[in-house]
C-alpha cells in the first residue's frame, strides 16, 4: 500500500457472508477498480458481516493482487441498536455471543476495549434501531469513542439525527457505505490521517480520533 497524505476506507460493507447481501468480495474489489479509473480515491474497505466474524476467510491474496486493503469486522445487534466492531479477536468472541441480538450495548463496548478492539454505534440516527432511539434511557455512553456519522443508506432525517447525537457525545465521526450491493461500495468512507495497513492499525487510528467522514465525490 502506497504512503499518502490521507487514506480513504469504507468502514461498513456486507458481502454474501451476511444474510441480506448479494455482493461477493471479488465483485467489490472489481468495482473499486472501476471507481479508481473514474478518478475517485478508495484505498480499502472493511467487511462488517452481520452477527458473526469470519475467522476462516482470508482475502490477503485478493487484496495484494489488486492493491486494495480488505479488512474484517462485524456488525452486531444490541439492546441499543447496531454496533460496528473492529479488531475482533478470539478473546472477544469468547467473551461476547455475536449471535445474541439482545446483548447489552455498553457491555459490548467494554468487552471490545478490554480485548483490544473498538465498538461504535452504526447508523445512530436510523429510526427504530439507531442509538438515537435510546439516548434518553439514562444509560452512560461515556465509553463510546466514536460513532458512524455518514451512512450510505441513511433515509431523510437520519443524517441530521446522527449528527446531533455525535455532537452531544463529543466523539469523532466515521463514514461507511453500508453497502449490500456492489455499486454502493465507497459511497461514504472515512478519511484517515494515519497509515492503516491492517485491523490493528485501524483500531489504533479509530482511538486516535485523527479521521473524519467523507463522501465519494470528496475524493475526486
């Protein structure tokens, strides 16, 4: 991966490994090539599969062959909406049942921190399942380090809700496409000031706060 001033990474994508996506990882990689030829910048993406982590899947050869950074994470259901988890390890999957759709959100955040990972609210402004729906329930959100500020699947009104919540939390915002279809990848991304080459780097940079959400057109 080349050294550059910024890195643009889509932090929220789903492949056919998720139960509601029709996109193969190979197809995502080909579409990244299409976007690059059109002048857009996209360095890589994170596969955040629903309620699971694919320890058995290795995309390193595909990534190296195409010059695209491919990382793995998870999107988990909790009692306070969906959370994106980066830096997943066996220690975390031993501590947390990824298939439990009623898990305690703040316990997930705490367990992630203790295992060297990070868990952040996904599409917090989403009606019904975003963290905004639970903002007044008296919970202590002090452990949350970041939240998804730009989501490519946001509906009218959800972006504004997300921005208001993130401002109230005083945390940095990420961006992700929430792609379930090939052509959606890169629609929203995160611009990192630091170098990201793997999941360990990703967690470090997410904890540093040196990043911000961007739309695809911002990379031209």
